[in-house]
C-alpha cells in the first residue's frame, strides 16, 4: 500500500508528489499517455508575482525562492498596452498589478511593432519565464526517488474506502493508499463524486492560442510578454515564433480542449489594433482549460472525508504557485504549521465551500 495516491499528473499533482515524497511513498495516476497533457502542457509559462488575488500573490511570493533555486526562471518582462477607449481598464490593471506606466515611445523600443493606435503603456521588468517542462520532470523524479511511481494511461474508473485508506480502480488495476489527493483539474469534481466527497463547483474555462511566425521577421526572443488592457489578449515569444491568445474564459465541459476559430479570430483582431504587422495565418492553434473554484482561489487542503484531500482550482496560476501550494498541502497533511499566514491558509481551505452551502 502506498502512503499517498495522487489523481492527476499535471503540475498540481506532480508538485504535490514532490512535496509529499519525504513523508511516504507516492503513487501518481495520470489518465493520459503523458504527464502534463492538458492545462499544464498548454500554459503561457510566465511568473508574475502580482498576478492574482491576495492569497494567490502570497503563494507566488512563497514560491519564488523555489523557482529561483531550481533554475526555473529566466528574464522576460511584461508590457501592458492600451488603445483608445481602454483607459479605465488600463488604470485598473495598473492598480491591480502594481506596475509602472512608461511612455509609448519607450514601450516601442522594447516591442517595435506597436502601432500608432497604442495610447498608453506600462512595463514590469520582474516578470519571468518559467521552465514548465523542467518543473513537471522534477516532480516526477522526486516521486520516483522516494520509492514511488508515476503511471500514465490510468484513467480512474472507481474509488472506494479500503481498510486503512482507499482503493482506486484505474487502467484495469487496483491501487491502494492511505491518503488520496485529488489533483485532477477539470475532472476533480467527478473524482470527488466517485469517492463520496462533496464537489466544489469547479468551472473549467477554455483559453485558445495561436502560434504565428515572428512578426515582420523580427527576432522576438528578447521581447517581453505583451498584454492588452483588461487582459483582452496577450502575446509572447515562443521558441522563435510568436503566440497570441484572445484570453477568453468560455465555460467548457472537462475534455481535451481545442481552439474556437471564431473566438481566436476576434482575439487576433483585438491584438491587430495594437501592432503594425499584419496577422498571418497561424502555424498552429490549440486550447487549454483553466479550472477555477467559485471564488477563483485555489483549494488546497482537506475535504469532509478523512484521508481525502484537494489540490485544485489552479486556474491560470498553477505553475507559479506550485511549490508553495504543494508545500501547504504537505504541511496540512503532516499536521505542521505553514509558512503562509493563517488568513491565507483559511482562504485556500476547500471546506470554505461546504460552509457556503450549509
């Protein structure tokens, strides 16, 4: 019997496995043929410390030293721009993200394709790229080094209580563990129902992406991430190319998401207003599901069932919060104090939703 069985092989599950491995053997079950197949494999991969609500920012700050020590951060920068009529959204972004306004002329030195339609700009030099693949692989290595396993192609069919813990049927096999961790992303509420736990009301939201050729033949590798006011779109260098997202949040069923062509076209049109180079036919398109709780904060902690724990609701913050979120889970399971303040721990406790519906 394993000490911990984690359902979900994205960053939430693998980071949890890494944090729990010192406490006992860990088994991670991933439904797909490879780890990080869904949201974790389709992330914009940016660390922006001030992105999110206060409890998320607390996780970001607590995670930063881990990212730096592991060598998972590299310089990128973040440039916010607005066109005419977007001043209110731009001002709200300035306040929410605590970034400094700069002249459009200075912004154009960083991204030379900004159009005359851009009226305002702000820059955050401290935003960083995250090596998401390295983070996933580090989690998997830590699990295996602790005597555990990461198994792919293991879609969960049923869950039941067992003497001293839980039984999980997946991939035609039965797996047993004392403690069950639900890190199943968009499928997490369904996993909870199998185990007899109360679902949290998770909502998967689709976000589409398009990879374009580097605009105008520019070398974009040193350009910052670029975002429209109110997160109406964003763009970012990616392996010598340029990815653009309409930044939509359209509700979806849990599934292997794909881009909506109309939504993508509308987002590319918004992006086009801010740049001089004409949008070309995408090299590739894709989408991912960002899964949120009703209050858009992560749910890290116990359920109402003994031995059933949650690590879900990462939304758009999964990679940047992963080290601290996983450590919080391990601390709570082990009955240890957390580096995070009591207010943050309470804000992330999954049982807050039970209180809301009681």
